[in-house]
């Protein structure tokens, strides 16, 4: 079982859901995301670019580890894990 945590404006593309549980077999983060895209088609283009690569200003965490420090979408999944999709936040003033 995979629990997705979707944060920020991305919940606009999940019908307001911030937590989505998917019970589908997946060996990698990319395969797990494919299951999520089937449920929430519009979310894909906000997370991945046209080449299917993780967008620069989006982070994906597998449990507590950023997949950018691992093998990105090819990162292997353990059983019963959490994947958090977190858009980067910037701005502010001095």
C-alpha cells in the first residue's frame, strides 16, 4: 500500500484530497506515480515536465528521503510507504 501526501496548490488537481491511498503494485516511485496519475490526470503535468522528468521546483520524498538524493523516479519502493509531493516555496522580503 502506498500513501501519497499532496501539498499546497497541487491539491487543486486531486479534488482537494491531501492524502490518497493507492493499493497497486509498484516497484519504483515512477510506477507508483503512474497509479496516482490514473486517478488524478491533471496532477502529472504539475509534477513532471513534458519529457517525464521531475520539475525543478517540485520535490518528492519517499518516507523521509528526497528522491533527488537517490535515483529520482527509479528509486525502489519498500512495502507500505509514503510518498510526499511538495512544491517548492520561495519569495518573501528582506
